[in-house]
């Protein structure tokens, strides 16, 4: 594809994606991703159930990424297919600590099934005009875990990137089977999640993507959790009674993984057909998990770098603060992320708590940091009111967080925790006459 054709394809895709989000949002993500080294964009872990049930959506999403100049690295399993083939061969499934006991007879079927599933995905990608390379061996050097208990099952001891890099240099998606081999050449069965995790530790990619049928981690009501900021939410989350064993293990594994990766890395859990929406829009489609940032609470301006805070607010609102903002504003509480990427400034007005500013840095939008900071703030403040301009892009979020909204000619006034009409009336009146602190 020549440069002109590639540009036309990219522009077409941006227009198509614009039905999900603004073109500015999409271009923001494309620019961010395209600045990465090819092998640091994304590792995509695909389960056997997705290969079986969602192959068309999977290949369409992966081909789409390639069309916009982003080449993912794919690692797949084949659990359901393997169960079926072993049952057909009359071999009973045995597991120890969640790992499949693998005899020489079992390994022969494992290799055949992995090869079949790998080539099915590669051929489907090629039929969809994507370039893909089958990588069945040579990436994972492994050692026996417990030969007596598990047989031919290994843990990754070293990752060889040469086959992956060769594929990426050719502009081809590497499709990697989770099979390893010892230094002596013995093929070993490796859990696909563990293989993907070890690859991630070496590559340190920007995105780690788990494609599932559920489309994300589910809360107590079976709804997808949109984002998790581990720095502020992990302890509370794992203490919830509805977190079952499998989900708890998944969250613990993700935390352990992200603890050893750059702060910019994140995990997305989504469905194959929602991958583009998850990657290229702030709203996303599945569960976005980040190590995140600590959110500190200040009782005043003391200890805060006011120039950094001013820069965050002005960048977030795309307008200038009045020169004497920090002199004229007496804060009640300031919630500030440790890297000055999200801030909420609260004051006391008319005997009520007022949200004066809520700002999130451009590069933090879509990662859940603003929501995490909001949750920390809300846990401390059972009542709150605030105002927003009519065309503020965050108004949809404000509607979801508020108990009510009143439209003024210039402002929308929001509140939560206020029950009496007289209280709401006083808050609305304050918002009506409160001087603006951002230039128009």
C-alpha cells in the first residue's frame, strides 16, 4: 500500500469511527499509538472460545488495526478445542492447580490442535487482506514445572523476540501459539495466559488486550465495569463479596502484571467486535485497567505546585484562568492525582460544598483517572453542587453522577445529596450569580 493510499484508508476509517466518537478523539489515539515502537503497541491475548465463536469479528478487528498502521502481536490459546479433541480420543481431562496434566499422548493432540487453530486464524486474516505470520515455535523457551505431577507442562524461562521482530519488520501480524520448548528441544504445553504475561513483561507494551465473550469484568449486577484504577480501587474491589474466585485471580494477575510495567501501560478486556471502540474512544467498550495514580487530598493550597495546577486546569478547559484565581479562591478540599493529571477543587458556599473545578489532562482522558478521582472525592462528600456550561463535553458524565440538573440560560446546575427544594434553590441562585473564573 503506497503512502497516498494508506492516508486515504486512514481518513476513511476515521470517518467511520466518528459515529462512535469525535474525530478529534480518534486522531488523538491514532497519534498516541503511532508514535510507539511497533512491538510496543499491543499484545492481544485470544482465548480458544473467541477463535471458535467470534473468528469473523476477531479477524475484522485485527485487520482494521493493521489498516491504520498499527500491528498487534497476537497470542492465542485453544482450551475448548483441546477439550473436545481429547474427549474424542478418550483421554480424560486432568488438572493440577488449574494446569492441564500433559502426557506424551496428550501433547501430540495439543500440538495438532494448536497448529490447526493458529493456521485457521492466519488464513482468516489473509483472506481479509491482512498480512499475518504463523509462529508455532521459537518464542518461548521453557522449563518443566513439575514433571511428576504435570508431565510435559512448562513455565517460560526466556522469551526470544526474533520471530516476532521479523514478522513486524515485514508489516505482518505475528500469531503466536502458546507452546514452548526446553533448551534440549522438548516441546512443552504452556498456559496461554502465562505465556502472554511473560511476553508482556519483556515487550512492556502500551496496551495488553484480553479478548473475551463477556466483553469485560462484570460487577454484582452483571454489568461491565468500565474502568479500574488499581491505585485507588484495588483494595475495595477485591473485598467485594461478588468477586468470585476466577475474577479475583484475574484481577490479582493484572495488578501483578501492571506493577512491573510503565505507568503508561494498561489492560483492556473487551469483545473482538468492540476492539476499535475500546482503543479509539474515551468512552471505550469493555473494562480498562490501569495501575493508575494515587489521589491526594489537600486542605488548602499549601504543598501544591500552583503553576502545575494552573497548567492542568487551563489545558483541561482550553481556556485561561483569571490571573488572581488562587488568591480569590479559598479551597475547602483539593483532590489531586500525584502526577497532576486530574484535579477537583471544592469550596464552601452558602453552607454547602461546591465543586469549583474538575480538570483531567488530555493524555489521561479515557483511562479512568478522572472517574477514580471523582470517586475518592464523592466518598468524602455526601452532598455537592456545581455548574457547567451547556456545551461542556463532560455533561453526560455529570448527568450520571448527579441527583438532578437545573438549566439556567448560561449554566447547567447539578447536585447530589440535596433533598430539600429550598437547599437546591439556594445552590441554583449561587450558581446564577457566581463570577466566572475562566476567560471566554
